[in-house]
């Protein structure tokens, strides 16, 4: 072993009495772009009027692909379209469900009224 390496090994790290300076490096993380894949899948399975849920799912997958490539602007564009389609699919799906419930209740009421009129 060379004498200098031996001395450094014996003494340890050099001790300085001066101020210690440090360097801070800020690493910008990727911009978080929500791709709405889970919401689109939910709408595809449960609220899918006019196939809006499926189209929203396709745009969500495109958004995720753009995000993986590093195209943040393209990912935001596809995510925005997927979000709009998901909102439309959800609203139309709820309207269809409420309309179906109203139709069933009104048809049961009409059938009950007709049965009462037949008995009298």
C-alpha cells in the first residue's frame, strides 16, 4: 500500500472546520396526466349507451400510450377527450336507467288500473 493511502485509511475522512457546502439538484418528475382508464372500463361495462364507454376506453388507452412515450401534450389531449366521453356516457347511462325505472313503474301502474277496470 502506498504511504498516502495508508495514512488516509488510518486517519479516516479529512476533518475540516470550515463551512460545508452542498449542492441541491432538483429533478422534475413527470407531469401527472390522469388517463381515466378505470373510469372508462367501468363505463364500458355498466354505462355504455351508444358505445361511448368503449370509445372513452380507447382514448384512455391512447392517452396512456402517449404518456409512456413521453408525449405529455398528446396524453393530455387524449385524456381530455376520454374524460368528456366518460361524462357523457355516465350521464346518458343514468338517464337511461332512470327512464327504464320510470317506464317499468308506469307500465305496472297502467296494468294495475286495467285489471281493476276489468274486474268492475
